[in-house]
C-alpha cells in the first residue's frame, strides 16, 4: 500500500491525494510536516512535501508522483 506523507493544507499534497482517490488507489495518509531532520531526508532528500512511500522506494516531487500514479 502507498503511504502519502504531508499535511492537508498543502495544495501539492491535495493534488496527489485527489489523483489517488480518482484512480481508486488504496493509500494511507501520514500527517507530518516537511523537515530537515536526517531520518526524514532519507525518504525525501530535499525535505519536500508531499512524498509517497511505495514497495519500490520513495518519490518526492509532485509531478513525478503524479506520473508514477498514472503509470499504475
């Protein structure tokens, strides 16, 4: 299952969430703000939100995430 990290006040987060809802993709929302902490940057190297965790790894740019979801 895909895990969507971010906060609902972000337009970019909501774009990704809406795309997953429209495509009927199962996902889990994990509310957390952007961070410069080392553990966070392991998943989102630039410290950006949103990012998704998949079985293949993490993606952190909205346009890349949307392309990935389209390919699913």
